[in-house]
C-alpha cells in the first residue's frame, strides 16, 4: 500500500521557519522524483519545489527561491522542505507528491503518481 505522510506543519510568525517532512512507503522511493506543492485558501494547487531521484537536481518556484530548500534521504524514504523567512502568503496546505518518470516540467501537477494528504502551514503577520 502506497503512502505519503506529511508532517511538520503549524502556525508560525512572519520570519519564522518550519521543516516539513514526507515519509514514503509502499514503493521504491529512490526510483521516484519528489515534489512539494501547496494550495492556498481559495486558490489552485501550485508547485513549490522538486527534486530528482538522488537529489542532484532541485527546482523551485519563484515564490520560494532563496527561502525554501528541498532535500531527500533515500535511506529514510523521506523528503523534506525547509522553509525559512516565512510570510503570511505562504499560508497553504502543503502536499508532497511522487512520480516515476522524470518530468519535463516539475510544475505540472498532472503526471504525479502519488500524493500525500497534506499538512497545514499558517503564516501570521
């Protein structure tokens, strides 16, 4: 049974930091590229960051460049999103996602095979 379980969300003041984790099981984690997406209240789901199978390539949406860092630990079947200098506009439900094939565009939601249930991040001013 495939599972992606996010954790680490919460309430944080502007300028604060959070580290999200996504624990994977039920598939060969190291054979999947991983990504984080988020869905702000009342908006569409959007790409945040993506990482290749062994972490050699990383991609970020403009909104998180310089503040967010994606990483993975294949020995622990876990992908992380370190978020620094959080802003109120970072408020969203954050989802991790996995796909078998390397995408031409990580920001494309279609094509991801597995999704987690999400973890809420609330940034306060």
